[in-house]
């Protein structure tokens, strides 16, 4: 699907001025001498690689997606993660948030907000379609990173959002008399979304989700969000993670929320430029191979594998339905919402987890 820059330009039309205002507020003596837009052209965010007067470069992001206060909280937790990971294997993996007065710096004008990151997008990306060795390497790297995140998570303050809280909020919105108008969906679609949200909440109670281990997760692992380098130790891995950026969907939750996007990267069709959020990649043989390799490093339980369809449904219900209009371009949001109500969620009930469950049995 060709993505028109003009569509993105309609969102946050004063983004460059916002970046200049944010930089002035940051108080650095260097000036910005060049803007290179690197926005994904899918979301409402505007992202720039900026060149400073000393020829160094940073990444600037301007957003109006969600809440500034959640944005500021997320960047506080991200900065803490970076600090806690320093000195070990994952030191420098996460793009650093610039700080001021020893706190992550975020700018806010009441309508939109901005942040600056170190520019870490220099290394090699993975091919669009991975071979089997790459799938195993990806799984091992993710498992090792999850283990590191699990080790630091007790040192992180709690966050104000949660799967349960977000699902409760959506369920209330879907039962409102204005739901059809708000989501531009018919009554049958709204009823379908109500049912899946209600079932998700019931399942969270059934599995005592409140007691599960929660770790920092990044959710969106599409190939444009991280880089790799050759693995000097080899040991069966063809590469190791080098850097990671783009934190739109950062949160502290179960590791299972990371797995849907990892199934897409592992799939036989690979990372695609046409946008679809179908659940079928969760049961492809390549993802079974991914889970087997991950399980060798950081074991999964049967209950966690059974949670995969619900983690997927949370992604659809929260990021496509509840927050889609604030994050996705309007045309993509409308398409995704229709597909969610008519196809995605229904298809997720038909997932056959047999082969995945064999891995952990």
C-alpha cells in the first residue's frame, strides 16, 4: 500500500515549530540546522531526524496520541529501564531519552507533546522474510531480553495503565448510547466488540492475571523498530540485537503482549507493507519454531500459551478500537476497525494452539 506523505502532513501540521519550541525549552546551546522527516506515515505522530549545529543528530518525536501524562510516565519508566540495564549485555540497546535536571525531558503545550532520543538507527535490519536460523536467533534474543526485563521489573514503579483497566474503560465506552457514532460502526459490530471485551475481562479473572509477572514490554516489534549485528559468539544464533527505538506502545505487562508482532516478523510472509492485523501468524509453523527456541531460554507455561489469543485480542481491542482514532491515520483506522469487528476477533477464536501447546507440555 502506498502511503501518501500529504495524509501525514494533515496531522500535527506545526510539528517542526513544536520541535523548535521543545528544543528551546530543553535549553541546549546548539541550534537545529536540518529536519529530515522519518515518520512511518501510518500513525498521527511526526518523527524527525534533526541535525544540530555541531553536526550531531537526534530523533525528535511530536505526538498528540493518547495522554501527555501517560506519555511522560512511560518515558520516565523507559529512562529507568535504560539505567537499570547499563553495565550488562543490554547496555545501550534502548534509544536513550534526553534528560534535563536528571529527569527525562518531555515538552508539552497543552495540545501536543514532544521528546528527544539518541539516534541509534545505524546498524543493520533483518531481511523482510527470515529464514529458520534467523527465527531461532530472534526467539533467543527476545527471550534473553525478556529475562533481563524481568530482573529489573521489581525496581520499576507501577504504571497507571493496565490491561484490565483499559478493557474496563473500553467496555464502558462500547455500552454507551453514542458508541456507534463514536466508532463509526453498526450496531452488530458494536455488539461483537462488547462480547469480546467482556470475554477478555472474564478470562483475566479466570487466570488470576493480576498475579502474573509483569515486565517492561515494547509490543511493536516490526522490522523498522530495531537493528541487529552479527553474533560474535555464534552458538547457533546468526545475530544479536543491537538497538531498539520507537516506544509508542511501551507498557509494563505480561511478556505475552510482545508475541503477536513477533509472530508477524517470524511468519512466512514476513514484515509486510500492506496493513493487516490478522491472527493467523500465531499458529504458523515458523512461530511454533520461534516458541520452541524461546522456551529453551525462558520457559513458557501452558496457561501462557493459552493466553496468546487473548493477548492478541487485547491488542486489537485497545490499540485498534479504543485508541485507533488517535493513533492511526483516519483511513487506516476506519479500515482496521471494520476488519476487527468483522474478521480479526472472530478468526482469533478459531486458532488451533495444539502445536504450540506441545512445545511446553
